[in-house]
C-alpha cells in the first residue's frame, strides 16, 4: 500500500473496508486490543514509554549513535508506531516479516556507550526486554490513569500473558517477561539501579517530550500545535513517579499533574467516542499506522478470523527462524568479522521497508 499523500493513496473509508488477512496474535476479543486501541495508548502511553526507555544509558547511546530520532523525526515516529500497531492488531504473517526486518535494522545499531566504555547492541535481549516491558506497562498504566481504570484480575493476567506472546517477535526469551503486576514492579525495582541520565539521554528525552511540537505544525493550524504539545508533555510527566523526574530533567507540581490528567482524560474520552475522528487525527501524524488500525478500530471482520501463536504462524507461513536465532547468526558473523557495518551518526542510508 502506497504511503504517499496523493490521489493514489486509499481513502480512510477504503482502509476501513480492507480486512486484515487474519486476527494476528490476539484478536478483537482480546484485552490487548481493548487497551491498545484506546486513544491514550497511541499518544501519552507511547510517549511515556519512549521517554522512560532512554534512562537505560545503552539504549540512549544506541538511539543517539544513529541520530535518526532528530534527523528523521516524523519518519522514525511513523515507523515505530507502524511496528507496534502491526504486532497488536495486524495479521500474523506481516508481523513476523516486520519483526525479522527489525532485527536486521537493529543489527547495525551497535557501538560503545561513551560513559561506561561498554558495548551496546540494539538487538541485545536484555535491552529488548527493557523496551518491551516498559512499553506494555506504560500503555496499560496510561489506560488506567486516563481511560476506564484498572483491569479486572482476570484481564490483567491475560494482558501480561499476551505481553509475553508479543515478546516472541523480538530477541527476548519470553520466560523472562513478568506475568503479574507484582512481577512487573519487581522487574522495575531490579532495573532501577541501572537507570542514569547521560547527556545524550537528557537531550533525547527533552526532545521526545516535545515531540508533538515537531509533528503537529505540519497538520494543525495556528496555536493548536503548542496547545497539543503542552497537553501531551504535562500529561506524560504526570504519570512519572516523583523519584524519576529529576533523572528526566523535569519538575511539575501536583496541581499541574492533576490539571493535565483531568484535561487529557476529557480529550481521550471524546476521541474514544468517535473512533473515526481518532483515525483522522492519527492518519495525519502516522499514515503508515492507519491501514493497520482502521479495520480493527471500526470492527471490519478479518478475512480469516483466526489467531495464531508466533510458533504456529512461523510454521504456517514458512518463517523458519525466530528473532533470537537470527540474532545468534548475526553475532556469529560479527565474531568472524563479517557482521553488518554500524550506522554512522545522522546517516541518510536508505531504510529497510516493512512492506516488502
């Protein structure tokens, strides 16, 4: 499907009417679809996760080394959202293919973290687990704060089980994924001593908290981008624990927290009642995501209403290797002096396409 904004690009109605090939890994009755389809998930939830993730100095070094967040802001945002949407809502075979391409993209994101002098590797399973758990936790936490509230015990257990399923599309060992709220808290407590603020991290986190100011002027007139950016920024900070805020380089009073939460909850409720409007807004910011989300949000039945486990999908669609096995091959090639060349900072290399 073309991504250009020309008359050849499908209309929103056409995207809504185009069914997914199957239900992917979760399906319309899943708690993942319910939580991830809430409007807050694709803005504040996403923003919270990517900001907090940069407190891992090795992840921050990896992002900074390529320079793509700042050099290709809209494209990087769009492709990240596209990948998450595909895993949560898209068909299984496309999600498998995209996960394999992501391993190849990450294979060049390697180097040395400048503060510790230790190597970083974007495909490292430990780093991938941090990204994955932080994303799934942030989405759920923002759903609770700005949406309907806490899930039932049964739904919460299902959510973390589905989080482990999604982890199979990365280099992560799914057995390492926490399966309960208590387990997630324990994971973050164990990880907390590793969180630091480096200069690249501080710069990137500030940039990300103002991400809407880089994106919205292209799609909204007048003062609306400033208003939208302020709302998302303050709402994101309001979800951060007090001990974390100095690490991120932000301060915000309880009164601002409360006002941001109330205003964002009202705005998200309005979008939730009007999913088509939500898609219209999303399409202006991340057009790659719209064809994936449109049929799911509007209830278009999939062509084949079945769900797969990642193992089943690999067998059915002929994808022989897991991401972890691909990564092992990359490590072997690197030891033999044949691995992919690392990215240069601010590179303009042609990006690997998710669409074929």
